[in-house]
């Protein structure tokens, strides 16, 4: 059969019409949308997206959820990668099967990537921090960091995320407190001042509480530092620093209502 020029032009026109109105696509649109979100929302084309990233690994078996700012990732693979983050202080919360086990704040620099490990008994460990250049994501780079994260540092936790006092810094802080503060009130004031800038482990809080002389002051300090503890699931060790069972029960009651 001879194919005429006019037939070809007509066929091309029909194809173009289909492209224009998308009548041939397989998408679904629910036209019965009463009571729901409007079909024509206000689009925001010029959003000021952040350019920072946080890569977090949890090398433990389990199903964890990580909230970082307004982003959330849940999986059992142990790798959580967050993109388009604004610079500044961003809250992070970690859940184990829906239960909150850790909460702190990350200080994220503009156009940079943080690579972190998280351990339920130790908190966050900063593996690396480096600038992102020309949108190069360098997946091999952070794989290398994760595959050989601690180099020759062994079990030295001096690399803990800066919000958490490492062992050396805590010992120095404790020695200065002992040297300059003799009474409970002075010690509590010194500790509260430091807690504005630092987080503590439950074991560190145990040491601070135990150093006070009077049990009522120990209880006050134990309550005030609960929000500054990075491993709240182990806060029971702080109760061991209290002298009386009544104080321990009051601390447990405080935590249960927190």
C-alpha cells in the first residue's frame, strides 16, 4: 500500500497531540478528591536547600530509626544517609524498634559531610568530617572510612562527637572541679555551667553525683543532668551513686515521667 505524504503529516500531528496532552500515559489521578489536599498546591520553585550531609552507621543488629531535623530514615541495614541539610545545630534522635534510646544535637557545617558511628552503649563517634567539593559524593571515600574507621586508636574514645565529653576531657574537668570547689553548691554550679556546652555519659554522671556530700544534693544533680545524658537507657547506674533507697525511687519516678 502506498503511503501518502498527507497521511504521514496527519499521523505526526496525532502523535504530537498525544505528547501535548499526555493522554497515553499510565498515571492515575483521583478526581474524587473532595475533602483532601487541593489539586493545585502552591509550588515553591526557589527553595533554599541546604548543602550539607550526614552519613551515620549503626554496626549493631536491629531495626533502627534515625531522625535528623525534619528527615527520618528507618531500616535494618545500619546505614543512614542524609542529604540537603542546612548548616547549624540539628537535633538527632535514634530509636530502637520505636523506643527512643539517644538524642543530641549535631553541629553541621555548611557544604560538608559528617561520617559517624553510633553505639548504644557509647553514643556517637565522629569518624570523619570533610568538605563536599563540586557536588562530588565520593562514596568510595566514606566506604573506606567505615571499613577502617578507627585506624590505630583501638578503644580510645577520644574521637567521640564533640558534644560528648571524652574520658580525657572529663578527667581534666573533674580534677579542676575538685581543686576549685569544696562545697556541694559550688560543685553543682560548676557542673551546670559545663553542661551548657557538653553532654555526659551515665557513668560520668555517676562519678559527679557520687562526689557530692549530701544525698539531697545528689538527687538534685541526678535529675538536672538526665537531659544531658547520651545513654539514658543506662541511667540506672546513676541511681547507684545515691545513698538512700528513697532517693533512688524518687529518681526512677522522675525518669518515668520525663
